[in-house]
């Protein structure tokens, strides 16, 4: 959907790139803003709730207006953060929260809240709200100067990254926007990147999906342990090739504008430990969580126990960000606990971690990460079935 | 050796700049695009969505 639709290239990417390189440089941000808004309206209308989904483009207009009020240390920045969080809560978590309360209320014989209105999750909400929060927080901390409104519009409406990242930072994007020019070498690299992304998605990710899809089919209840393990690993490959393909197309699209977008992946399955994995997997999200959740919570400055709590909290939030469901919370917890365990191991057995052969370390990390994908790919009930069958049958 | 393989794959994937594009490199790049285009055409149509799109 979207990047593998012809309309993305024919209606948005190619016209926007041609116009971007044709108009004077001061008009360029508005070209991106215009095509970004049109992109949101078109796909919002088509795939994400019809007219209501399309009208959500007004959120960007509202964000552009309120961002004009941001100053270092200003309460308007805090308001900006609060409204971005509120957008996420309403559109993504309200139904889940009310449903969870009702489940709990039924168990404890408390009054239920009634059925929550099912808000439609609109296009890219998890990603663009994180960019809103970054901008408001960095302005509050004095790390950003207020840019011209057109540049901010281009930042939040840059459509190649709007739907699924990479999550950009204005400090990186703004200066590049000013100096962007058509570079034939970068453009040909961008075309390669887009073609490779499409090939990865269709030829590799979709093939792994044939196996991984069985995790959510009736086969799970009759499968052997080795089959379930193989399907979980297939999902690990599917999600890597799928999401890295998406990032390839986004980054390649940026190259056509003459803009370099931050990388999202750096051979994550070659990581030797879980900490390294998170420096190489979905890099733009990991660094966002580090800068806007983990460090403000105190990071590793407040002692061992507090560091462990902060890590687990940050990863639980990261898990919840991936989806409003218990399995994503469990996935976040899994990674938080892995990271805490890894840090404790390094402190307690420094020689062991230093002397472990690289293939063994890579293999262990790969297995730990892939078992975590079980939580990501199935609801909690199925995860319990999968692991109990693996343990029992193995 | 692994580093060289990684560098080569990143070059194929467009993650590394090609450097000076000489005549033979241009032909190789064109052929590579044709291969990719063929692979895409041969495997497209399973209509699965990108996993992260509606997160």
C-alpha cells in the first residue's frame, strides 16, 4: 500500500520532484508542503476513512499555526507536546484503553465505560506526531530556532517519510532543504534504492510472509515445534525486508529531491548484542525514544536500579507505540528485559562478553530478537499457544 | 571479506554512492535496474501491505 502503488510515483513523487527542481529555491518548501497535503488527502480519503481521513490534514495546518508560538522555555512548546500526545491518545489508544478498562471492570465487578467510539487510525499518525513532539521539545530546550513557516510545513509534510518514517529531525532536514539541488549521481542512487526497495518487498518480504502468515492461521494449533520456530524466524525476515524496503523507498525518494534522509537500518541481524541491535534497527525510532523518553526519565544517570526501570519503561512505551495491544507491550517488555539482562551480564561477567566468539554472539542476539517477534506478530493468546507448543513438543 | 561483501551489497542496494560513473559502470547500472524491474514485475501482485503503514 502507498509505496507499491503506481499512484505514489505518477501523481506525487515525479511531479513533486520535477516542480521542486524547477521553481526558485524560496518556493521549494511550499512545493513539498503542497504535495504533502495532497498526498495525505488522497491516501487518507482512499485508505484511511474517506472524507474524515482526508480532513485530518487540518491537523498539520493546526500544528503549523501553533508552532509559530514556540519559543525556548515557552509553555506553548509544552502545549505542542501535549496536543501531539493527545492526537496519539485519541486516534490510537482510546479504544484500547476503554476496552481494557471494560475487561478489568467485568472481572472486578466495576461499572464499565460503555463502548468507545472507534476513531479511525489515520495515515502515519505514529510517525508525524513524533516529529511534532521532537520539534516542540527541541525548541523548548533551545536546540532549535524557529524556522520560516514554509520550511516547517515542508518538514512535517515531506510525504516520502510521512507515513512510516524514517523519523526526521529538523536540525538535519532544514539546512538540507535550503541547499538541495538536483544531483544526477544522487538521483541515480535514489532510483536504485527505490527499485531495490520494491524488489525486497515483493520478492523477499512477501515470500517470507507466506510462511509467517501461518502464525495467525489455524495451522498454529497442529504444527510441530520446529515449524512454529521456523515461522517465527520467517516473520523476523519478513519484517526486516518489509520495513527496510519501505525505508529504502523513502530514502531513495528523498535522494530524487536532493535530500539525504537518515538511515533506518544498518545490518541489524549482524549485531553482537541487544544494545547494538537497537543501534542498528529502526535507528530513527530508537534514537527518538532515547532522546525524548529515556534521557528525560533520567537515562543511566540515577543508579543501576533506576537505569533498569528507565530502560524497561522506554521499551514498553516503544512497544505500545507499535500498536495498541497487549502483545506489543509484551514485545517492548521483552526487549527492555533483554537489554537490562545484557547490561547486568556485562557488569557481572565482563570477560565473558568480551571473549565470546563473534558468530556465537551474533547467533544468540539473532535468536533472542527473533523469538521476540512472536509477540509482535501474534496476539497474546496465540503467543501463549505458540510457546507452550514449542516447549511441550520440543 | 565480509566487509567487502557488505560494501558490495550496499553498492547494489543504492546505500553507497557509485563514485565516478564511467561508461561501463553506466551500462552495469542500467542492467542492474533492468534486473530489478524484472524481479519486481515477476513478483508483484500478492497485494500485501507494508507492515508499518498503519502503525
